[in-house]
């Protein structure tokens, strides 16, 4: 009997510890949100969204940074999703199980954990200097693609690996070729998992500041980028710039910028989750 | 070999077939003639190499990295492991039904027509699907929900769908790897009925753990033990008066 009581006590304690930890995490998030919201909500108006940066806080806005981020994320997605998924398909479905393939996989794993400033240095050396792309959207999005690629590759590989062997065997047993099996069954089955990785990777690159500063993204951009060769600024860069100023009003602007960034991230994630659910639900 | 066996032409034959995984030899110098339009059962205790042998027959063992095959497998006199042979082409003619039902994550209809479609069959797919489902005795149960997910079917229905999927390719041989081991007795009975109906149209090779099943559905039975073909002959004879002591012991349940 005593034994049973102790076990039940242990069980309840564990549940409460878990609840406590979860509550602590969520409250940190809410405190942050509350703090930022309180400081920034007053600055968040149509004028803020529709103005270029200015040295007068009342006139300053986030227009160029917002559109810069939208451009960046669009271009980054265009480069990194096809490349990343194709790499994962090759490594998982085609590459021989040899030592050099293992070495590549381990390296990709390491790359995913590399500090983003190093990607900035790499981007500066290759895209900005060597390829002469200067401080354009090309440089920015290519650098962010480097950052997103390992995450996409690893998540996609995991999703592909999780497709049951029976499905592949069933398809092969009907005389299908490898590409037919991959495109007809393996990729569709793995798509939800791949989407999750893509969302994670893109959200992360959207919030990156360091590599963009490294490659020379400007913080005063009083125009909207019109082609990928134009200079740009991005939300985190603009926020960083405002937050670094001594005047209190600019801190309010930074908070408002954070709210815009959060909203953009949430929209991106929500739409991706929505698409994923749609795909996951059975398609005839 | 008895006279009865000789009345049908040989469609598939193995010559000194050995299969090894790494250093471990699983099938040892097996010589076996599979006769056309007959049901051949392969029985034997777990690990005796019967599933391995079955997978050699449509080159599904190609996907096992360290599998090595020696000897010959002739399908209609052609060497299955000849370099010039396209394994995809082999699998179109030698279909397979697996141990656990493995319908694709698609609709019932798309499950059936996927095979013909990827192999270049474009016309009358709808009719083809109906015929295959009819033959697999599934049509009446699914005709009103062809475009629903195959995953909503019961286990027995899923297995019949997998059979329909194999039939839709109009194969010459259907290999069945313990097709009923994941099914309840009623679903098993329906699959066995199907096998009975198929014997005139297809050649069937069925691997089974269940000796009653082998006795019920097959014309010929091969008994495999530790990779060796111990005895092969008409099912009636194997089950009533086997030549080998080993076969008798296994069939009467003394081991295995």
C-alpha cells in the first residue's frame, strides 16, 4: 500500500513539475510580448507602416525594412527550398551508403549549428566581394539561403526517412522506376515534414540580423527595392539600428518594429501550417 | 518429381540458386520448377529462407545492399539476373503481395491504376480499375467510394486492394509473401477463395506459415529447411505421404 502511495505521489509531482515548466516558458513569452507591446503599440500606426526611416522619430517608419524583408524572404525561399529538398532527396534516395556520404551528412549537421555571423563573413567574401553583387538583395538572400539550407536538408531527410519501407516496396513491386516512386509516393508522404523544416528555416533566416549587417545591409534606405540588384534593409536590421540609439522615442520605434516582425513571422508560419494541413488531409 | 507435376509447363525455374546476406547463406543451391497456372506453396520454419527466395523471383532483393545471388533464376527461359534485364520490366510481369497490407496513401481508385499509369497505360483506366477490383472481389464494397482514401478500408479489404493493384498490371506470376498473416480468419478465407479463383489465370507462389492454408490452396508444395529444398511435389502427396522424414516431422508439428 505504502509503495503504491509513494508511486502515486511521484506521478503527481512529475505532472506538476511538467506543468510548472510549461507555465514558466509561456509566461516568459507573454512578459516579453507585453513589454514590447506596451512600448511599441503607441507608435504602431498607418504612418509608421507607410513611411521611410527618418531622424525625427515622429516621421520615421518601417516601410523600406518591411518590403526589404518580404523581398528577402521570397528570394531566400526561391533559392533554398528547391536546393535543400533536392539535396535531401539525393542523399536519402540516390546516394550510395558510403563513407563520403556520411561525411557530407555530418558536415551538413555541423553547418546547421554554425553561428550566423560566419555565414555573414562567407557571404561578404563570396557574394559581395568575389561575385561583385555589392550590398544588393542578391547578396542578402543568397547569404540567408546558405543559412537556411542545412536546416531544410536535415528536416527533409528526416521526413523522407520516415516514409514506410512498405510504401516504396509496394510501388517498386509494380514495376515503377525510382523517380516514379520518389515523386509518386515518397515526396507526397514526406511533404508535411518537409514543410515543417522549411517553415523553421525561413522563420529563422527572417529574424537574422548579424549576417545582413556583415554583408553591409543599410539601415537608412529611403526607397523601396525594385529589382534584386537594389540595396535593401530588413526588419531586424532596422530594429537593431533604432534600439542602438540613445533617444527613448527610437526605442518605441524599435518595439513597434518588433511587433511588425512578429506579425510577419506569425503570418508566414500560420499560412505554412495551413498549407500543410491542407496537404496532409487526404487528396484523392 | 511425380507425373502430375509435369502436365504444366515450367514458367519459372531456379538452378542452384543460393542467396547470402554478407557471410550468412540463407538459400542453398535450390533447384525448383514453378509450374504455370498452378498454385505453389512454399512452407518451412521461420528463417528458412522462403521469403528471401520469393523476393529473388521479382528482384525485390535488389534493394538489400549486401544480398548476393548465385546460380540462376529463369523466367520463361530468360535469366532474371542477366545484366541486360530491366528489373522494372520483370516486376511488371511478376507482381507481389506483401505480408502486411501496404496500400498507397491515395484513393482506392488511384491505388489500383497507379501501376498501369506509370508503366505507360493511358486509356480506359477506369474500366481497368473496375475489372481489377471485380477480380479481387472488392468492387461491390468500394464502388461507391472509389475516391476515398484507401487507408479507411479494413485490413482484409486493404489486402484485397493490394491484390487488385497487382492484378491491374496483368502479371503472369503473383508472388504472395504470407498474405494472410496480418488478417483475421474471415478475411483470410476471402483471400484463399481469391487464390482458388486465380489459379486458372495466373501462376501463384505463396509463402505461408500456415500448413492448413498450404494444404487448402496449393497444387504443389515446396518444403524449405535451413535454406535447403528438402522436398517438392504435389501438395496431396507432401501432406499425406512425404518421402522425407524431415517433411513429415514438420508437417505433423514435431518442430518448427
